[in-house]
């Protein structure tokens, strides 16, 4: 009986007095949340092709202020270019016409050469 009392008095309340005991659990929970959020974003924007090695991918993104960014992936190399008026200047020729349909999809019709 005496052994149980000394053991309880020695260990009782030791972990209760540690104010940082729950921080490790919150940190782990935060990491799980971040990984889940990244997986959800990749699935929502269909960016799984960025992780594959053999696929080539081009994404054209326009922000709310009108800035256009082109993200291009060829093999392992990913290149992102932000288009400005200076970048788009130059000589060229008309290649065709692009139309946006009511459902949001786009159709490109090349000009007859």
C-alpha cells in the first residue's frame, strides 16, 4: 500500500503542469489539415498533370486585374511567364480566330493559308 501512494504522489500532476503538452497535437493537426487542403486544391483545379513526368501541359490564367500568366510544362521543366504589354509587342501574323461559347469553353479556328 505504501508503494502505491509514493508512486501516485510522484507522478500525479506532472503532465498537468506542462503548458506545452497540447501544442504538439495542434501542430500535427495543422500539418494534416495543410496536406488535405493541398490534395483538395490539386483535385479541384485538375493539376495532377503537373506531377506526372511524361505529360506536357499549358495553362493560361487571367487574374482579376487583367494580368495574364502562362504556365507551361514540358517533361520535368515548368516555365511560368507573366504577360505584359511589352512582352506582347512585336511583329506577327494572324493565325485564326478564337470563340468563347456560352458554357465557357473556347474554340480555335485557324485561318486558311
